[in-house]
């Protein structure tokens, strides 16, 4: 009984760590991809602090959407083994 609880806690910890790593990687990749976006067409001063903050917020939001999809996909693929 105690071993099962320990394994469950370990699995939750691994899933949490995986989610953090995937989220940070996706945000970094989104930041890198957004470097090619011409914000000067949308924002008055893209090099100013507000323009940089907008760039950062876009990277976090888009990166989180991508990370959420990847984490869901990993979870769903792990659930397939219970189908049979």
C-alpha cells in the first residue's frame, strides 16, 4: 500500500517536471520564432519597453498553447495502453 502511494507521488512529480520543461522549451521556441515578426507594423515603438513586454507576453501565451497541446498529446498517448 505504501509503495503504491510512493509510486503515485513519484509519477505526479515526474509529470509536473515534464510539464515545466515542455512549457519552458515551447516558450523559448516561440520567443525565437517571434523574432521574425515585424512588430513595427503593429506597434509604434517596438524597441521600447512596452514593445518588448508585448513580445514577451505573446511568446508566453503562444508558447503555453503549444505546450498545453504537447502535454495533452503525451497524456493521451499514455492512456492508449489502457484501451486494450
